C-alpha cells in the first residue's frame, strides 16, 4: 500500500472515531456523508479531533484532485483560513468552505 494512501485511511478512521465519539455505543451507527458536516460541526470539535477533521477534509479534496503533492506551510495557512472562515460562517458546509479556500 502506498504511504499516502495508508495515511489517508488512518486519517479517515480517526475522523470517523472523532465525529462519532459522542454517540451512545448501543446505537446502530448511521452512514455518514462528508458533505453533511457544517463548519459548526467541525468547530465544535477540539484539539486533535478538530485537527484530524480539517486534515481529512483537505486530504479528501487532495485525493479527488488526483494530486499527491502538497506543501506543509500552505496546508497550515489553509487550515488557519478554514478555521477563520468557519468561525464567521458556522452554517456553511465544511466541504464547501475548504473547497473555496484551496481553490
């Protein structure tokens, strides 16, 4: 397995765990769709959980683009821009916000 794919799968698993951690374990998990999450949903997370959610969104869009190249400094800047955008627009869909930031 390619290292980038392994990382993406790990991040995806962490995101799912972070976003579903507040659910009672007796409930049957429901299917999730990335596009359903709003900025508010992401901003309600804290620390590593928020970082993972943002990294997942960015990685998902990177994968959709077909590219495997990225710049860490640009990723940090885009993450900061995403947080600022979401704080000002909590009802915006997180995927749309990230798409607008990364172009």
